[in-house]
C-alpha cells in the first residue's frame, strides 16, 4: 500500500513540474519572439499607460530586458532583467508562475519592476497583476506584441 501511495505521489509531483515547465517554456518563447509595448498599466487605480507609449520592449533569451525609447536621441536601450519563476504555490495552475521584471535605470521604467502574477497569455498579449503588500493596492500590466 505504501508503494502505491508513493508511486501516485511521485507521478503527481512530476506531472505538476512538467505542466509548470511547459507553461514556463511556452511563455518564455512567446516573450522572446518580437517586440512588445505596454498597452495598459494601471498603478493603484491610476491609468499610467501614456507614460510608456514611446517604449518598445525586447525580452532576450539571456534574461536581459531592453527598453528602447522612441523619443530618445540615444540609440542605446535601457537595460533591465526579466525571468519567469515558480511562485511556490501548491497547485499547478498558471498562478504558480511569476513574470519578473527588474529595471534600475532611474526613470519611470523602474515602476514596472515587480514579480508580476500571470493572469493570462496568448501569442500576442500577456496580462499581469500584482497585489502590493502593505497598502494592498493592485497593479495591472498588459503587454501587447507589436
């Protein structure tokens, strides 16, 4: 009986890991394919989307996140990092994945830095949410492939 329970438990564990890894790979592939724009950014109820309309984001396979400001005279993009990680939840839904963005460039891009929960994704859109600690405000970020 113990052997059967152990076997069932291991199968469930590997199935969960496999589903998580599959979602992670799929979202990573989608993210690194093309250029993205911030199509919506709601920060604690304030629509700040217009602050990001001139930026084009590129998620590189190396984990580098480049943001090119189309209004800048510089041809050098702002550089940050990105990753997709397991948020260590107890189920194997998409809620287990965090879409991590980190900028430390001293401008409004820093506001996008967070460990966002993935709400949904398609080949052309990634919807993210973050419930802030402390004050409990909720932020929403939607990225759309250009």
